[in-house]
C-alpha cells in the first residue's frame, strides 16, 4: 500500500496539470484568434489589377499582399488578407452589376475601386461612369467598408473636354464622399515604352512595383484610420 500511494498521487497530479493546461488554452484562444484573424482588403478592378499579360504572382496586387506580410513580420501591426476580384475588360457598369454580391460574399473592411479605364477607352459617357463609381462608393460605405478610389487618366482621343471630365470624376467623387484617392494608378508608367507591353496599354511585370508604390502611401493612411 505504502509504495502505491506516491504513484497514485503522481497520477492525480499529472491529470490535474493536463486539465489545467487545456482550460488555460481554451480561455486564451478567443483573444489569440481575435489578434490573428485578418481583416480583408478587396481590390475591385480591371485588367490593370488583374495582372493581364503577366504571371499573377508578379502583379501589383500580389505584391501588395507581400508588402503587407513583410509589415506583419517587422511591426506586428498590419494583419490584412488581400483578395483580388479584378476582371480584365471590366467597365464601371459591369463592376456595379456585381459589386453588391462581392460585398455580401467577401465582407471587406477596405475596398480598392480601380475601374473606369475601359469606359474611357470606349468613349462611354463620363457622367454614367461617375454615377456607377458613386453607386459603388455608396454601397461600400453602407456596408461599413472603407474605400480607396484609384483614379485613371486617358489620352485626348475623344477631345480634351472628355479626357478632363473623365479624370476629374475621381477627384470630385473622392472629395464629395470623403474617401481616399490615388490620383493616377499609372503615374510614372504611362508613356514609358519600357514599362508597357506590346499592346501599348498594359504595364509590364517590371512596372508593377511602381504601381504598388503609387497605391501604398495612400493605402497606409487608410489602414491607420
């Protein structure tokens, strides 16, 4: 009997320690999950964000996720998952038709709206383009998502008045609705033959870092709000 008592005591002690460990883990788990659960950034654009003509992992949206991951490692402050819902050839009317469903499915915390370029290239109504973009901004804000509007400029193929009105749409909408604005996604890329693909429209893989640098300073301000 005397020799078995310590063994029983040790067994009870081990069981108690194991139960305590499980309980403490379960108690701590919700706080840990809350800290590590990423919020969502949705990039909602056209071919410029869909990495047209280049590998997906070389596009600026993929590079954005890499940049955020690097920030996580160095600062432990930014914890976001980037989801790219961009479609090559998309117009603002096409985007608007699927925007509400995207909000429902993805439940984004931040939406980057990068649309309008195809409207301009086709000479579609600048007023209609503005109305479509405005409707998406309003829907996003209603869903409590922050909005970053990514602007576009077009050459004066359809006249100076049209191209001016087109680019001013983005500025006016950003001011009216109080949303962040990247004035021109292709700043430093458009007009540079070394950074444009053979089609004369789409940025090369080498240009994607520049696109990211055009977006990143504005996006970081949105992330800090």
